[in-house]
C-alpha cells in the first residue's frame, strides 16, 4: 500500500519532462556554486551590480535615449559612485575602525568603576568576586578581538591583491553584462530545450523579483545608512560614518543584521557619552530608524516582491548562508522566492500550474 502511494505521488509530480529539467538545472546550479563559487565571485558580484544598474538603463531608455548611450551613462554613474566609495568613504571608515578599537579598552575601566559603584550601593546584588570576574571576562574578549584585528592586518597584502582584482574585473564585467545583455541571454537560450514553458514561467516571475529585490536592497542600504550617518553626526557621535556604513549594510540580512549591529551602536554611544541623556538620544534615534525601516521603507521598496513569512526568511538565511556564505545570505530572499515560484509552477501529470 505504502509503495503504491509513493509511486503514485512520484508519477504525479516527477513524470513530467519539465520537472526533470528543473531538477537538472537546480542540481547543476548548486554544484557550480558550491565548487566554483569562490572563483566565480567577481562574476556574481558583476551580475548583482548589472541587475541593479539595469533599472537605471531602462529609466534612461524610456526617456528617449538609445540603449547603448543609456548603458554608457549608467556605467559612468556607477564608476563615479565606486570612486567615491574607494577614495572618500573607505579611508574614513578605516580610520574610525582603528579609533574605535583603540577606545574599546576604556569600556573595561568604565565598566569596572560602574560595577564597583553598583557593589557599594547594592552589596547584596553583586559581590566583589563577581564584579572582578565579569571585568576579567570582558577584558579577555577585548584582547581576543585585538588579536583577531592584528592577524587580519598581517594578512592585508593578499586582501589588497584580491581587492585590486575585483576593482579591475568587476567594472569590466558589469559593462559587458549591460552592453551585451540580450546577446548573452540569446547565447544561453540556445543551449536550452525548445519546449521550456515551466522554465519561462518561473524565470519571468523570479527575474522580475530578483531585479526588484537587488535594486530595492541597494536603495534601502543607501537610505538607512545615510539617515543613520546624518542623525548620529547631528548628535555629535564621533563614529557616525562607521556606524552609518554598518547599519546600512545590516539591512542585507533581515532581522539578524539589525540585532547584531545594535551592539556596536550601544558600545559607541557609551564610549562617547556614558550613561547619560545623550546616550538615550542615540539609542532612541537608532530604534526609530529601525522602526521606520521595517514598517515604512521596506513595504514601499519591496511591494513587488513576494511576501515571505519571517520564519521562511530566517530558514532561508541559515540554509543558503551555510551553503554559499555572504552571497547565500544576500540572495536568501530571492532564492526563497525562487523555491516558492518553482513549487507554484511545478508541472504535474495533470497539467502545468501557473506561477502566482
């Protein structure tokens, strides 16, 4: 009886030729990314940027410019932004990171004084041994952090070489992906079967959503990072640029990113202001930015992206992040959307479902 049920279920969902074609593409894609993902990282980065710039190309094209001129103009804007990041932003962030790490030991001294005062005022709450143990634990963690940063700096030469390769290859790839977009798509299409109704259905749905997601995520990073930088600079925080970059990049990982970046914000505010009214203002403004991002900005930017339950998003981050690291985390939502679209359009023996 059980064998009959399994056979019936298999024949219903996997007997259609398109189903086997989808499974083949999923396996090939997974194997390529798993074994060659590191080598193909510049290509993946270029594809992401090209997706992002495609919206700008279409914007100029709809206003009467030829596609070639729209590509050149969009690419020039991209290069200008890239030079601003490399020449203007990176040195400032690097300097603030060094300053932040130099100031971290102050936490030990200030924390020790705070715990001693707490022990005097509330002797039953915390004894001397507990206070000393807590301070020693914090000092040990800061020492480990310093050693990690030192080992990173010693390995900076390979990192610089890799960065130079990215700096040269990625813009070149981006230009050709934009310029020869339709030529490349036709070349790929030539290797696919002529009958690929399900693949076309899924690709049309996912292509639109991935493009919207990448462009929306870029806008979210810029808006949240700029708002954080402006607010912290107005409040007089010395690490406004560093925290603006961290908070902006934290939106790449939904839920988890915001939780993780909260700690450096609290530490930086405490180093600057201690437990004071200004400290409360920094935390309050940061909480307001996170609330506006989650409840106002995200619904506006991602209105065309299929809604996924928070549990599905977190599971997707864990699975795809574990498989492909940063890129798996970045594409967790689009990949989860791909899975959803595949399930919606999965061919069965009774016919082919239409993707919702």
